[in-house]
């Protein structure tokens, strides 16, 4: 028996050694603080592979890299030579984000990959806690078709993935039982306790890849843009992606944390991976948006309400130029009930901007015409509707359209299934987008508590808040308390935040309940994710100037805790104004004095929430 055991142990050791020996390491790169490591190698003398460790523990095991192109042999790598390592220690100002200054420190290298056909480059960046890789290929002549991107992710241990597609509900399930597709960014929790967010950055003209189950038990791989038909059937929309003269893939990103809220250290990673434009950021005005009825009178009343509520914009949504999907509807010709110049003139007198919605049908037909016309009318911004945010053709068109809107100085919100990949740094007037299941689609408290740890890691999202009023409780849309609605305007980041989405100006009479919306900003100097568990609860504090705003929210079960306020300036007193749910489904307002030594006691019912404004205490002078 002993001999059999020794024989078996020796055999297992031999197998493990042989498996490791199959990979010839060619390069490695660590993060600036040394916690994050990527190793690159060639397996079986033909496959380019990588693996990642975090805090000296494996996170991603040897996984395939590469491209398969038509008429260009690139999928078999016979050699790889690393270039010189570059160390970048920098930061940049970003007054449109969750923090006004973004650290951009990383180490980088370029791997020259020799194949049996056309060589290519693998660009690698390693941040503290994140890895980013992309492919660059110069074609010898003409164009080519990318048949498959081979990138895969073999996770180091059993994992739970939060599966979703576009504006669907989230479904947590074991990775080894994943069927169908999962959108990017995907959040996974390993059995070891490691949290991962896997996504993409700088996707301008590629295709919206989705994740499917890979060949190994705990693995994912990329698949070209795929949509769902019915409940279970998936249809691949982009079967191939074409390139002319050169190919530059999106960055493939992997971010890691030992806890859920730590993933938000990487919520601005996509911006770091995009080259900036020379746009003057100080000219861009973020703010809160009120959607008005489709009439001149309704818009004028909306302007007054927006000014009263300290909003920055009103928006005329679908219908102001006719039925949005008809080719006969012309966005250069408002319907008789809408006088755009009159609306914009009055709005300017109140320091309110006007945003106009245009459907994809009208955009493709009239974009170059409406941009100078909207500028003449005095319009401040645009909302794109029902764009193609998935196919290569759609993304390439959108990139050029956003550039044109940016060059005209219109703030922009892109709606429907498009998700950000950081290109707002190149076109910073592009402040927001949908790509989220918001209040229009009746999300529940579980969904609300998953979003901060998944979709919002990619960037801002227009959640379209449906806050109740005297005329409607929006029971069809709203599945959480009023207190949670207030809290989510802090928890969810959106520089162009739509509030009172289905309300009318005259319907909001209870100023005490909506007072918080007057004060809450939409961009921040600093942000702290204090506590949270995916699907269960979250606490976020954000600072604008010297004032802190805080949002606490619970999922489908009650949440009781205590949150230290150590983020406050030491030796300074603050007045915390707390807006929370009362016993009559209304909002209770109270005030307490706090310092950096204080603890905030959390006692939220299921689906509840509270919002705080924490202002420095002003000392009276005699």
C-alpha cells in the first residue's frame, strides 16, 4: 500500500511538473507596489499564454491569448521578445468624475510576438490591482477579417459569476454551470474570497464581445457580439470583424480586490487607458436633468421647476419632432406644439440648459444637419436613442458621431444598450449613457444592490429615477423606498443624472421630501466606498468642496451596522443632515453633530435607505 501511495504521489508530481514545463516563460511584469503580477509565456511551443497573481496568490491560471485572422497566420506564436519596461507615475485632473484627480501610475511593456505568419504586438500595463492587455497588428496590405479573439480567463478557483445581458436582471450562479452569455464588465467572486471585475476599455470600432463559458471548468472566453432571442436562445450578431491596414483591439482588463467595495478602486480604470483630447474640461457643465412634457408650455414650466430645484438641464424626450422611428419624422422640424427657440431663450434666462433627444433613425439621416441647427437654436445637449452599441459597424458610427457632438460642445447622453469603455476621456462632453436596467424597467432592491459592484465599475450610467409625487407613486416602476431613491443618487455615479423621470413640475408639492435633490451634486472631488456586500447593502460617501454626501441602502433584507466617519477632517465638527424613511412611507429629516471620531449607526429596513449631507459646522462669532 505504501509503495502504491508513493508511486501515485510521484506520478502526480510528474504530471504537475510536466504541465508547468509545457509553458516557457518569456516575460513578467509587476505593479508599482508589487502586489500584482502578470507572467507571459509560450505553451506547447505555439500558444501565447498569461497568468496573474495578486498578493502572492494565483488569481488567473495559464490562459490563452491571441487572434485568429483570415489569410493572416497569427494564432500560433513561435517566439516572443519583451521590450523595455516603462514606468509611469502620473495623475490627471478629471472634474467630471468620482474624484477630481486620478492617479495614473503603472508599469508597461510591449511584447513582440513572432508567429508562423504575421507578427503582432501585445501591449501590457500593470496597475496596483489591475492588469490591462491589448493587441496591435499592422497589416501588410489591404484588409482582413478577424475570425476570433482567443483571449480566455482560467480562474484559479471555483467562482460565482453575476450573469446579465444588457438591461436584464442579474443572476448569480456558479461559473462551472454558466450557460448562455454574460456582458462586460463581469464580476466574479472566487471561493478563495478574491473579487474580480473583468471588462474592456477603449472600444471604438471593434465589436462588443460577451463572455461565454470556456473549455475549462472555471473559465471564460470571449465571443463576438451576441444578443438574446426569447428566453434562452442566443444569436451571434457579429460573426466576423474586419480591419483595414491595422488592427488595435480594446484593452482587456482584470481588476482584483479582497473585498467587494475594493473593486471601486478601479471604477475609473477605463479612463486611464484612453488617450485624452485637448478639450477644455472647464467648459463642460455636468448636472441634474428634468424631463419635461412635449409642449412649449410644459417645457417652460419645467425650466422654472429646474431652476427652483437647482437643476442644470431640462430635456425634451422622444416625440418633440414626431414619431421617433419613422423616417418621415425630421429632427430639424419640431411639431407645432414645440417652439425650441422660445424654450431655449427662456431657459438661458434662468441659467438652464436644454437637451434634445434624437433617435438613431434621425441621427443617421440628419446628424451633420442638426448639429449646426441645434447650435443656432441655443441647445445645450443631446440624447441619442436606440443606437447600435454592439456591432462593429454601430460602434464605429457612434465613435464618429460622439466626436462630432463633442466638437460642437453639446453634452451627450447615449441611451439603450451601449456601455462605456472610457472613451469619455477622448470625448469628454459625452457625460453619460444607459446600458443599465434603471427605474424605467422596475428593478428590485437586490438588483439595485448588485449594480454598484458590476455595471457601475465600467463608468457612469443613467438610472432615470422615478421619485413618487402627489399624483403618482410609480408603483409599477419603483420597488424600493423613497429613502433608497435619495441614497442612490449618491451611490450611483452619473455626471448627467436624470431625476423625476416620469413626473411633472406641478406634481411635486412636498418640498421637504425632495429637498435633498436640490443639494446633491453629480460630480465629485473624492469618493469613499465604505462598506458593502453584493446584492445586500452598500454605503458610499462623496465629497464636493468641504461638504460630504453619503448614501446608505439595503437590499431585500434589513441592514444594521455602524459606519466610522473617519473620512471627515480630524479636529473639526460637522452637522449631518439625515434624510431617511419614516413610518408613513415618507421622508424624515433630522440633524446631528459629528466628527471624524463618530460612528453612524445604520438601521435600515429591507429595500430602505438614507441620504446624508455632512457640512462643516460654522462657529458663531460675537
